[in-house]
C-alpha cells in the first residue's frame, strides 16, 4: 500500500501563487509515475500534471507555462508550484501515484485551492 498526504492548498487572489506538496509513504519503490489532478463539484477529475521516476513531465494545456511539477526523491515528496493563478483554477487538487508493476493507483485525500477574482 501507498499513502499520499497533500498539503499547501488555500485561498489566494488571482495572479497569486501557491505550492502544493504530496508526501508519499509505504511501498513507494514500485511507483513509476506521480501526478496532480483536480476536480470541481459535479465534474470529472482532470489531469493537471504528471512526473515519471525518470523526471519526464507532462502538463494539461490549461496550466502549461504557469504550473511546475517537481519531486524530491530524498524526501519522497512531490510538488506543484502554481503561479499566475486564475479563478478557473479553483478546484480540489488530488495527488496521484501509479504503480505500473502491479497496475495499482493511489489517491490522496485532496486539498482545496480557491482563487478569488
């Protein structure tokens, strides 16, 4: 099992910045990809960004150039630096870890990000 704990959400004005963190613990040695997703009430969860064990990154078009995903392997922690935030970035943000060896997926509990106009 893998446990994921997010932190860093909050309320920020449009144009501001936030940094989300996701601390991973447990059987993390088979995790090959981690990422951030977001979901608004009544909508499907959508991809924000992913990062592989080798460091390859992928971003949704809506956040590319504003958000940066990174990881600190020594701390087993993944980050999402969010700059130039817009009201439409308001969502619950979820940390995700994917174990390609066992084809298992893990989710954090979510952290609320609210951007005021």
